[in-house]
């Protein structure tokens, strides 16, 4: 029984570490509340849903294959640029953003999209620019203001000749732990507690 427990403990500690380079990494995003709404066309049917929306900020997430990055997710620039129809989103596994009215995901984006995320030594996003276009409908820009793409800071939701919505402060990216890694880590901790308790009981017996 002891050998089995030790094997489980070793497996749970080694596997997550060895699989980091080939892991799917998900970053969640939460923008700041809207600071300004400019209405350019009161007759547009885009206006009312945004006026009535109870979620007045942008939320979302992006999932990437870290095995395609030079340094995993450490001190890297995660960069993808392409078109919804040209199949260039290799390594960009999934993304979804929502501003309370409009949803952007791989199936909704029409035209060009850009993801530029830079990470620090801990794998946390420090600089970013995201541009998602849905053609003539609603477009989305997210920017830290610290990249070559844009010096504008915050989120920008806009439609041509209809509506401009701004939040002037940058949002926050959070690295989401993988469920599989969490399960293995929990299994390892449970096994370690079992071995510790068994050793303690044996010491009390003697």
C-alpha cells in the first residue's frame, strides 16, 4: 500500500511539471467600467441594447498552445494575426469576449483579428493589444497602451458612424489554472496527507 501511495504522489508531482511546455494556457480578461459613450446615430438599432445593458464592461478569455512559444509562457510575446477565413489561427485554440451585448468568438469574427500579449517572468500578461472585427457590425479593441500597435489605453467598442464606447483604464488579465493540473496536485496532496497520518498513527502505536 505504501509503494502504491508513493507512486501516486510521485506521478502527481512530476506530470504537471513535465507537461507545462505542451499545455493549453487560458487567460481571462476583465475590463474596467465604461467611462464614455458617444452616440453618432440615434436612429441606429445598435444603440438601445447598449443603453439598456447591465454589464457595462468587457469580459472574456483567450486560450493558446504554449508549446508553440519560444519560452513557454515566460517572458514571451504571444502574437496571432489572421482572418476568420484563412486558417491562420494555428496555436490560438479559442477566444471569447462579451461586452454585455455583443459576443466575439472564432465563429463570429469576420475580417481581421489581432492578439498581441506579452508576459513577464511569471507568465502574467503585462502588455497587450487585441483587435476583433465583425465586419460592418461591432468591433472591439483592448489595449494596455504599451505596445507598438496602439498607445491608447483601455477598451474601445465601436460601430462605424453609430456608436463609440470607451473605458480609459486598462483591464486585468488572469492566468487560469488547468483543471487537469489541479486534479493531479490535489491527488498528490491527499496522498501526502495519507502517508503523514499513517506514519503518525504508527508512531503513536509504538
